[in-house]
């Protein structure tokens, strides 16, 4: 295979690596790279980058991939001038992509995505005149002729995709987009042939698939992404899901991919608090009733989980989008029995979906090269140096491994007894256990690249003297507060709270409602002696969020049952803005809702007066009050640890400062890993 991963013992994941025979064609394994909008689809000038992005994943062994969504016309745009395939002149740029993928013996389908009322522009159309809670414009209701025109547009896009060399298309029929909006009465109040009875409401997707099949012939893959669990009120019933599946099969689909939850659903479906493979049971139930190859999705992020889904007969393929952003070589590493070398997606959404929804090019927190393959290249150095990296947190780890991979001689100094820095706190937060994987990945990569790791070693000037270059990545420390009573024994900083070195009472006030304040609250709510958190237990997760696979759309008449909170928590900030405003676009609501459900009291507009035996004294609107608490936990941001900078500069050394040591404000793992990688590629 020429992958560089050559330890073939026996086939380690026999189901995952088995070809899938589709009759007219065959997929070389069971991995479908799910559609992910990267932002590179929108401009013709970015297609060489898009082609390089797909080429790396094709080379990495993926069997079948699906592009980000392309609108069939202007009305279907996600946003003004976003990706669309409507005209013949647009075909040429797509050939770059299809050729790049075929050169590496993989297959690729173009996703046709009509946003309907989810579009962020005034030209949006839908089944009826409605406005979604997550979009700013009200959609215009289409006439019957207008609906037929949309079907024609889908068919035209499919034909153009075929001309561009795609192996097929995926018709996006889930997540609450245009097609979903026709399927359910909450958004379809039509009285024509596309409204009323379910047979009428499903006419749109069935006609789209039927007409694409007629136009593109038999030897063309048609994947239909079917919303099997809407997770919104008045969503599709299970009988309707099955009826649609059977009709879509009859209309000529090749594969049915699973969709879980509309974008406006208030239940997390892919974020890190969602247990791995939490929703594959839905696909399994569908597979038992509709005789067509089906694809399972959502939170499948390791070869072990993927294999288990396939081996247990839940699905014929597994879809992974973000895990392949995180590691383009995922499949080859699995095939070579090298899963421990996989850079695992931690389901944070911070650099992928959060970027997409902010109109930025997507990337990946744990792999800053994702979607930047042509810009951030790791090549062997021509002049190897002796490099010291100070600090084995995310920034230092990325810098040390990348520099060593390029051929530099690297020594990594870490004052603590383990690598990981702030990751070691993050991994203790319920719902963030995936950080264990990132630490495991870096541990392996340090070994593979030959970095000399010196744990329990606080690097000082004498130790750094022999090095040509020093990378200072010593991270951050909690910001101390000046407040009367700050030395009271009830006061603890977040590091000592989360690492468990200080016992914490039942009543707690948290000063600071940023990312760490939220994490600390989440940590303190849980009973850590229970062993598992809801993010590791699907039954518990469903109970907390009110999901029942037997209920209509998974939620109708299901009451969420919050887990008992271990503590009474006040989460405080001085600002009057929404707490956690700076959290991720696609994750902030989940964290806020989780804490609210558990009874955490958000208090804003606070001034802190003093701390004494009675608790924390605060004022709001100049009205003093006392929070009677056992502990006050300080989560008021951080300061850089950069004590070595001046002596290093004075000694004339080349010094690069990265991560939190450079700028403590708003430091997160995304910036840390990116800066670590970027500094190492220029040395
Ligand atoms: P942060 O997000 O900047 O929050 C610091 C908090 O402390 C704010 O709520 C601020 O609110 C308060 N504060 C600042 N100075 C203060 C002072 N002198 N006295 C009292 N309160 C003060 O920092 P962080 O929470 O330490 O997080 C660090 C970084 O990690 C951030 O970039 C964060 O986004 C990221 N992170 C993200 C997540 C996540 O997405 N889930 C989780 C963990 C960390 P007021 O000024 O209004 O009081
Ligand atoms: Fe996964 Fe986070 Fe990377 Fe997105 S940014 S691919 S969620 S690790």
C-alpha cells in the first residue's frame, strides 16, 4: 500500500476493511467520509486547496467520500455566494477534486444541499412561509411550479457532478434542510401535491431521487441522507421514516445515510458530551426494516467503535467526517494495526463547525493542517538544530513533535511528572474524556519522532545553554485576585479544584464564568465516584436529555430527567452579558443548558466585596448580599508563564514564545497546537 505503516499482523478490523459491493461498482472499505463544509467550496480559487484536502484523505485509505454541500441554485444557497453547482462553466474546477481522489483509488460523491429556510439570505424558499429559530429571514412559500423547478435544479446539479467525474451524489435530506421542511407538518402547511398526506409530503425527495436516477443512469451512486430521528417537536414518526426509506430505495437510491437531529434541535448529537456511537441503534432499526445498504453516523471516532458498529450488524458502512479531518491517515493506520498512532477527533467542534458557522475556513483543533494542506507543510530540514522546548502542554507537544519529525534534535522539558499541561485538567471534566486520546497520541508521537522527554525537570538557564533554539511553551497559571479575604482557606483556584488536591464542600461560588468557570461547574456537579459520566453511557445521556428511540422524532412526550447535582453552585461574572458568551458557536448552548438543567445559578453584573467565614460577599446594582458557601473557586483567567524569556533573550539565544506563554488571554488548545506546529515548520 506504500503508506509507511507496515506492521501487518492480521487484518485487525475485518468488517471495517471489507469491500462493499454495490453491484455496478465496489467501495474498497466501509469508511465513508461524511460531508463537511470546509469553506473551500465557495470560491473557484480555493479548489486546488480543496483537491489537496481530499487527496490526502484518499491517499489515507478512505473508501468513499462526500463533498461539502453544494446548492443546486441561488434559492438553495446556505449564504450569499456560497458553494453552488448550477452552470456548465463550474464543472472544470470540480475535475481537480475528482481526479485527485481517483488518482488514489478512492471514490467521491458531490453533496447536493438545498438550505431551504436555513439559508442566511433573503432569497430563501421553503414548503411554507416559515422562519426557522436559527436563521434571520422568513422563507417564501414555493408555488407548485416552483417546487418542480427545485427538483429540476437538483437533477441538473447531479448531471453536472457526473460530467465533473464524481462517482455519484448525496442528496441531503436531513438536519432540517429544504427536504426535511417538506416532510413534516410543522414546516409544511401546503395543500397541493406536495402537502397534506405523508405520501404528498415525501413526494419531493422521492421525485428528486427518481429523476436523478433517470437522468444519470444506473452506474451512478445516489446516497440519500435520511433524517431518521428529527429530535424536534412534530418531527417524523418512525413509520414515516420507514415509508420514506422504502420509497427512496424504490426511486433508485444506492445507499441510505443516517441523519440525526435538525440543526434547530436542542439536544446535542455530535459534540463531545455525546457518547460514542450513541445513535447507531437508530440505523440498526432502520436496517432491519429497509433492504438497502445503510450508513451509521455521529460520534464514531475510532476504528474499534467503527468495527463494533459493523460487526454487530448495525450498519453496512460508517460515516466519519471530523475524525478524518483530525487524521487523514486514519484508515491506513487502522489497516496497519496502528490505531494508537491515530490523532483522534475529540468532538470539540472548535476549529471545524465553529469555523464553518463563522464563515471561516474549517480546520481541526488537533490537526491544524486540515484544510491547510498546501499551506502548512512539514518537510525535512536541511540544517538540523539542537532545539529545546520548554513545557509539554499542547503548544510544546505540537512544536516538539513537528520539529523532531523534520529532523531536528529536540529535548522537551516538563516540570510536571506527565505530559499534557492543561489537557490533564480538561480530561477530568465529564464530557471531555476524549482529551485522554490526544495525550495518548502525543505520547506515541514523541516516541516515534525521537523527542527526548525530560519529565519533572523545570528547565533553567544552565540546562538551556547548549541549545541553538529555545521554544518557550511554559503555558499559563491562574490569575490571582486582589480581594479582601482572598487568603481565606475556603478559596481555591481552578487547578487545585479540578486536579482534586483540595476538598470542595457542597455549596460553591465560582468567580469567573468563562470556559474554565463552566468546566469547573460541570466538574463539581458530578459524582466522580460513580465511575462513568453521561458522555460514556448512552442510556444515561438519553435520560438526561429526554431522548427515547420509541417516541415520535425521539422526543415527543419524553421528559428529560436531569442527573442529581452533587453541589449547589453559583457561577458569577462582572459583565452583564450572557454567561459563556465566548464559548463555541455550536457548543456554548449545550454547556449553558447542561448547567441550567443541573440547577447552577448564573449571576451576572457582580462586584466582589470580600470573603470571610460567612461566605462570599458581593453587590449587584449596589445591593450587597452574601452567598453562604463552603468554597470559592477562582476561575478568573490566566497569566503567562514567561519568566525565562528575559534571561534567554539576554543570553543571545533564538527564542520563540508560543501558546499561553506568549498571550494568556483567550488561550485555548486550538491556538496552542496551531502555534506549536507553525513555529516548528519554519525552523
Ligand atoms: P476567560 O474565558 O477569559 O474567562 C475569565 C473569566 O474570569 C471571565 O468570566 C471574567 O469575567 C472573569 N474575570 C477576569 N478577570 C477577573 C478579575 N480580575 N476578577 C474577577 N473576575 C475576573 O478565561 P478562562 O475561563 O480561564 O478560559 C481560558 C481560555 O480557555 C478561553 O479562551 C476559553 O474560551 C478557553 N476554554 C474554553 C472552553 C470551552 O469552550 N468549553 C473550556 C475551557 C477553556 P468578568 O470579567 O465579567 O468577571
Ligand atoms: Fe474533531 Fe475538534 Fe478537530 Fe473538529 S476541531 S475535527 S471536532 S478535533
